[in-house]
């Protein structure tokens, strides 16, 4: 595999319809919003979905959710021990971790476990950085009162947990931004092929991600913009590249109900043309 040679920036436009894009556990699991009413999806949430898609494509990942564990390891410490046990040299351990797990050489990872068998304490900086996704305009959060109609145990009276709440975003268009740094890619061995995997993961971000809070079809990647610069440092700053994609409401007084209610424009950056990809 050839190590990445060109800086990459990307922007994804994500639509959310009648779904809880990312619940806030400190706010009754309501969809995350800032003080101005703009919706948010945390970078941690997005990386989790990317890791899941990596697994779906057959790649090994270090940070696995319990329901997706595919190597028999019950914790990160066990997984690290299975690969890094006995290693004392930090550089050797970093190289082995990056070669073994795609998400480590992509996002980086801190290895600091109590067990001596888990290998040395090391920190890996990954080349792929992901911003939290933020909605283009303020979102409207709806709440539904829900009930259960059966008892959990025989002879039991209906208890207080019979009642509950379900929260969802009426509609929101979110913008996800990210970049891939060549200098850090050289250190982890992140390759051109790995960059293509990340691109495919972003394009298909919500495949196999359905749940009661996010029914199939309620979240989708509308467009993915992928810029490959002609040098390691980048022809333009990531901030300027990210700003070149703009989405504005056709009618600021209208409550949006679909992506068609927005005007999406792309500012031209001389010498740098993005690959524009439709999502799934």
C-alpha cells in the first residue's frame, strides 16, 4: 500500500428526518442542540459509525462496540494484549498497532491500560480529523409520550416505567467537515487505499445503522464533497475549503421539511476541484 501523498479535505451534507440524530444523555436523550437551537452530532458518534462501516467491509478495528465484537475480546485491554503482549519498545508497538487496526492508523488511539500484558503505554495521533456535525439552520425537536402495554413480570402491576418519552428531529440538514493530514499519515502508515475506505464509509455512513431512534431512511448522506490537494500541505487552508460549501434556506421564514428547501452552492477554488459524490 502506498502512503498518502496529498492532503484531503471533505464535507458531507446529512439529512435527518423524524429521527434522533444523536441523543444527549445529560438532557433526557433529546437530540443534541446548542444554545441557539442548531442541531449537533458529536465527532465521537460519527467515528463510531465510520468504525462500524469499516468492520462491515471486513477491516479490523480496535474500538469495537459490544454488539459488534468479532474477535472474542471483551475489552480494549484484552484486544491490545492479544496483539501487543510482550512488546516493550514503544515505536515497535505503535507500528504493530497501526498495521493491525485500521481505525488506529486512521483516528489514532491512546493505549494506557493497567494490565502489563496489554503492552506499553503509547499514544498514536491519527491523520483523519472529524468535526462535530452542525445543522445548517435551527432544528425543531418533537417529543412523543410513549407507553408499554405489557408487564415485565407475571402478576406485576403496571409500574412507573410504563410511561416514557421519545424525541426526534422534525427535519435537519447537517454539515460534517473533516480533513486528512499527510504528515500524520506518514507516521501511522495511512495509505491511499485507506483514504478510499474512509470515503466509502462516509458515503454509506448510515448503512446498517437503523434503530428505533433512527429508522431506515430517516438519515442519509445527501452529498459528499472530497477535495484532493496537489501537495502535502494543501493549496488552501481546510477552513477555506470547508467554507466553500454553503447551504441556505430558500425561504428563511419557512420551516424546512426536506433538503429541497435549501439552496446548496459550491464556491470555486482555482486549481482545486472536488469530487462530488451522492450518498446512499
